[in-house]
């Protein structure tokens, strides 16, 4: 019998594992709760898409006001976050409206 059966079995197991990995369903990255402390972080979060739903839902958004004091100079890291949250909420509303319009039976 040519070849080592143990090595053949290992190769088959590796191939099955690779097939399973490739065919596994996408994982949802939507959130139930998001803490927005810096504009850079929140902008990255709101621009990311969900592999399952397309539009990524961030759930309840809590805006934290963060100020950093360095050598007497105050730098506010949360500057611009409220505006980004408003932009995200507008996008969410447009997305929800589109979803409702697609499900409208009068369009059929």
C-alpha cells in the first residue's frame, strides 16, 4: 500500500478544515452599545460595514467627553464626536427608510 495512511489522513483533515473555514458564514459585527470617546475612533466604527447586514448598526451610542491635560494645555479628544453621531443617525434613518421602501407591497 503506497504512502503513509497517517499522512494521508492528516492531509484530508487539513483539506476538510480549509473547506469548512472558507464556507463558514460571515460573522455579524453590529453592536448593542458603542462608546464614542474620540472622533477618530467613532468615525472608523461608523464607516465599517457588517458582512452580514451591510449597514453596521452601532446600537445605543454613549458620547464621552474626554479632555487630556498635558503640561497645562487641555486637549479635547471628543471634539467633533456629537456631529459624527448625528451623521451616523442620518445614515441609519436613510438605511431604514430604504429597507421600508423595498418591503412596500405597493411597489409590486
